C-alpha cells in the first residue's frame, strides 16, 4: 500500500499545486474584472472634478514635449 501511495504522491502534489495556481488566477481575474471595474468606472465618470474631463485634459509634460518636437521639426525643415 505504501509503495502505491509513494508512486502517485508526486502526481497528487502536482495536481494540488496546479489547482491552487488556477484558483489564484481565477480569483485575480474576478477581482480585476468585477470589483475593480466598478471602482475605475466610478472614478472615471464621477468625482468632484469630473473624471472624463480630467482624463481628456492634456498634461503640461506632454504639451512641453509636443512644443519641443514642433520647434525641432521647424528647425530641421529650414
């Protein structure tokens, strides 16, 4: 009996580990898809400043980079 258990013990342990890994993946997927989606949507659409306007607003860093590229392009075209 002990020999049979020892022969299949590695397989049993691998299945337990695989089952645990699949459970963790499913739990994380559910967390991201169901629970965090509602939080992101609430932040995006609601809020005191208006998430959509804030999302579409251009940051100063991006504006500065665009201005530098525009100036460089004008310099190279001359």
